[in-house]
């Protein structure tokens, strides 16, 4: 019987009320949240950048830069140590991770080895149980040549340290420009994810984040004219550096600096009182101030260069000692340039240059539009689903709607507690959950209705219905949950937000279906003591159905096979319209500041930039356009340069609402992870179904799912819809939904196989499909209603995604009947080795069926 103890009731309502409280915090102001007790989870649901606007960047540290820096430092140290020891040498140099030097006096070879021995330091590598690893190895060739090999462990250690240091510097630089709540995370061994919400100039942000900002004061070497140093070899302790002028001016400067950026404790932009030109005023620490005073005192009459990232930005003549540890840098700055340099100096230098390999920027206006469209789609979808459930189940539909409302509240509460960001695809995930969540209620109600139809009283029917539906609901939702979890790992940004929301929605759906809904039904039974189903249930239209689905299986299978072959052929010959996620390149969405977008003028202006293939596509309202720029030759920096050119060309007339730039490194990785994600999803689901059912069921489920995936890919080829990360999310969702549908039918088949072991398989399959037909169509309709709301009201960004889901749900419903089921016949599924299937029996199928039930 449906019975809930007092403590179970308390736990259920405690969870619901707690969720309502957490969700309600999203309507509080920041001041109200600050006034709450500390023990309360005073958090709000964070909005993703696609909803509030902002910039997402992926920065990469180049391993080659770390290797080169370590190589140069080691060469310099070898030179210094050998000179200080008075050991003659020749041929000192290095390539890659190898440094070589020849000792000219063989008698001093052992002394040279002893001198260089301290370079072979010990570092704690990532060798697991291996302990410390050598930073370098030392060897001798030909009796006089010493070779130093920098180990990979040393480079890995430096990469890790540089990444951690870079994250701190990046965070400080973003905070210096006044952008609160930046998100800086490590990704893998060489990347940093940066998310900056709010309106930000992405070009300025990129400049501030990828500049090493290594500042140094170096004396000008006047031992020879710079022209001679260019023609001949510069002195060992000096090098030629160039200015930022156009054309650049060469200067011969000493390698050793007497003041560096680490000595600067403060830097501020300002104006020179004499020239009124922008300058950067700085203050040094005590050690830096002392070195500045000593160097300028000893080299009075000379000059020193201010060097930033190996470029001379200023030359200062030394007329007298500079005391006090304060000064100014004047370098023909603009006001913004002086402010940027001040920010860089205050935040500190990066240990290595950072390259932007991915950029996704959303303007605040597009974010607010996305919020409005997403909320509208969600509200309309919820109303459609709720109205449908009321029409189909009456009072029981009202209970389902109450559970659905609690479900949405719990999703918001869990996302808030997890600190997950709500993205536009995340809203789509909630809307999709609205459609799929009622599936659990439909399964339960149809089971209850089936038991009541067999003559059982309402209380007993409800108890049996909940019990029988449990295993089916778990099996059906586990497949979708697996697809969501895999998408969380292989997806990125908004696609991951969709997967998180979908996964959370599945868990909350299971909770509300088997606790809240069950409790409300139990209390209703206890209160009203109904003997039969409420009159408002109107889902029995298929109770007397006797549709011979398997009678036409050869025709449907043939048509499906032909369509699948055609889709694969189109995929091979035409291919997908792959987006920048998989090809690299740029997508820029613009909106005219006044009037309509002039597409012809945009194409002409962009063609003059010589960026290769550029596509310009207008929007329905005529005010905006979508620009696609093909992947550029020259790597990540070339991609960024192309976007900068487009921005500069169109910024005066158009607002840039969205920018996506994906470099070749990221696009290749996304292609690989997406392929592996789909394959892993299919593989794990196959194993699960194989574990839960017989192997024939697993094969049938995978064939049906592959059929859905292939036809969906054919849709992409036929319509030319861009295939991107959102498409991967759609494919994985279709996989989960299709298997959800298939598992419900399979579960009923397995049940009937146990009850009627000698019935011909086609007749048994037809009976199982007819018995679950109400559930199949009701679930498909509610899901289609929710997705249709997304398609019509979710906005341009989500429309293609919703269209693909509409197609996938329809195809998935078809395949669960006409693909998954016939496969069982082809593989001769039979319990206990019996094989009684005979196609001749199909001619008398009607004699074995009565009102959708097998008759023996």
C-alpha cells in the first residue's frame, strides 16, 4: 500500500521547502543576501555569459616558449660559471633542450664538470611513486665536449609553475580594470580559462592578458656604434633591441638589467606637467631604489633604456643620480596606453606569453534578449505541457503539474547550490525537462490505469502502478543521464551548461515522481477513498487498439535503410556545414546602430580586408547579420588578427553582439572530443542495456539509435544547418531520448516474454507496443510541445538547436517501434532457447490479440 511514515513525509517536504527557500534567494538583492545569517546558503544562480554578456577566453602557454627561456637561461649560466672559473671554452650554444660547450683545454675537463655540476638541480617531478627527478643530465662527447640535456620533467615542472603564476597575474590584471567576479580556471597542462562578465572591450582585454609585461631598465652600451653591432657580432654582455617606432630604431643595450618590473611597488597613469603628455609614474621598493641610484650615479652622462618585452619604449639620459626610488616613463603614450601599462606593472609580469586560442564574446544587449526569449519559451512551454496534462488526466494531471512546478524549483535550487551558471542552452535544458519530466508521471498513471482497467480498486492499482513503473522509469532515465554526463565532460561553455541542467533535471524528476507525486496521491486516496479512476482521465483511446506494427516491418525497415544509406552517402559526398567549433575561424554577429544592415556594403568592405572566404547572412528582421570568416593560415594569432580587422572595419556602424573565434588547436581538440563523446555515449549505454536486458535488446537499441543519429546527420546535410557544439548536445539528447522511448517498449516486451513464453514473437511485440502506445504518444506530444515553444520563442541562437530536437524526437519515436522491435525478430529473441516465431503466424495475429492484450 502507498504509505509514508512521519519521518519520510518530513524529509520530502523539508527537501521541497528548502529548495523553495534557495530558489527564492534569487529574487533578493545583494544587500538583503548580505543581511542573512551566515549558516544560510546566501547565493544566487549565476548567469552564463550568453545571458548577461561578457567574454570567455582560452589562453595557452606555449611549451616552446618555456623550453626556449630555460635554454637561454642555462646557456647564460654556463657562460658565467665557466668565465668565473677561468676555464677556456668554445662553441657554446643550444638547440631545443640540449646545450653543448667544448672545453679547449682537456686538462680542465673535470674542473668544468665540477663547475657545471650545480646546474643539475633536483626538482620534484610528477612521476607519481618515482620521487625527485633530475632537472638536467650531463654527458661528455669526444673527450672535450660537455652536453647538458634539459629533462622533460624540468620543463613540465616549469610549465606547471608558470601556469599557476600566470593565473594569479591574469586575475590581478582583470581586477585592476575594475571587472569584478572574473572566473579564472586551469584547463589541462597548458591552458587557462578566463570568463569576464559584463561589458568589456575584448581587444583591450586580450592585450592586457597576453602581454608578458617584463619591464627592465638597461644601460645603453656605447662601447661601439649600434651599426657595427648589427654588421659584426655584438659584445657578449650586450644585445641589439629595437624601439616601437615605425620604422623601428635599433639600440645596443646591456643584457643585464639594474631595475626590473619586480622592483615596482606601484604604477599610476598621469600627465607630464611640462609637456602635458601621458606618462606612467612608478615607485620602486628599497632594493630597486638603491640600484637605480647607484647605477645612475656610476654612469652619469650616459643613458639607459626602458625595455618592455624586448622592445625599447623609452630612452632616458642620465644627467644626475636618480634618488628617492620614484620616476616617470614617457613613451609617447595615449591616455589608455599609459593606463594599460600601469595595470600591467601593478599586476606583475607573466612568466611566459599567453596566446588566445579561443574567444567567445557576447554583448549585453544580446544577453538581455536571450533572457527574455528563454524565459518566454520556458513559460509558454510550461503552460502547454501543464494544459495538456490537465486535459489528459484531469485531477491526476493537476498532481503531475504540482510535481512539475516543484521539479523546476528544485532544478533552480540545485544549480544555485552547485554554483553552476545558467546558460541559454541551460534554459533549453529546463524546457526539455518539462517535456520529459511528465514521462515519469505518464508511465505511472498509465500503469495505474491499466491495473484499474483489470478490475482492481484504485488504492491497489496505485500501489501496483508505482511499483511496476519504478524499474522502467529508472532504466529509461539512466540512458539520458549517461548522455548528459558524457556531454558534461566533452562539452564546453553553453553545451556543458545544457548538459548540467539536463542531468540535474533527471535526478529531480526521479525524486518528485517517486516521493512528492506518490505522497500527494497517497494523501488523496486517504482523504477521498476513491474506488475507481477519476473521470478526468482521457487517455484510453488506444486501449482497444490492435495495430499490426510488425506486419509492415519489412517495408518500414527497407524505407529506413534506404534513407539511412542516402544520408550516409550525402554525408560522405556533401559533408556537414561544420561551424567554427570544428573548423576554426570566426563568427561575428552584428546589429546596425541605425536602420537596417546593408549586406552588400558589408561584403564589399570585408572583401577588401583579404581574409579569404567571408560569408554574410542577414537576419529575418533585417537589422543584423551573421558574418563567418574562414580559418586563417598562420595559427591562433592570425585568427585574432582577422577578428580585429573586422571589428575595426564595422565598429562605427554596427554593434558587435556576439563574437566566436576558435583557433586550429582548439577546433581539432573539439572535433576529437565530440567524436569520442558520441562513441563513448553509445558504448556505455550499450553496456547498460546489455546488463539490464538480453543481448538482443542491446543490439536492437544501438541499431535504432544509430538509425536516429544517421538520419539526424542527414538532416544537417540536407538543410545546411551549421554543425557545432550545440549540435553535439542535440545529438546526445536525441540518443538519450530515443533510448528512453525504446527502453519503455523493451521493458513491456520483457514482461510479456515472461508471461507468454510460447507466443510468436511478432504477435507479442505488437501487443507490447499497443499496450505502451498511449505512453509513447503522450510523452512524445508533451516533449514536442516543450521543444516547439523553444523553436518558436527561444530566439535565433537556439532555433536551430530546437529544430534538430524536434526532428530527433519524431525519428526517435518511430525507431523505437519500427527499428528496435524488428531487430529482435531478426536476431530470434526467445526465452529459454525456444524459437516459435513463424511468419505464417502473423496472418492470424488478430486471433492472438484481444484489446491490445495477448490471449493464450
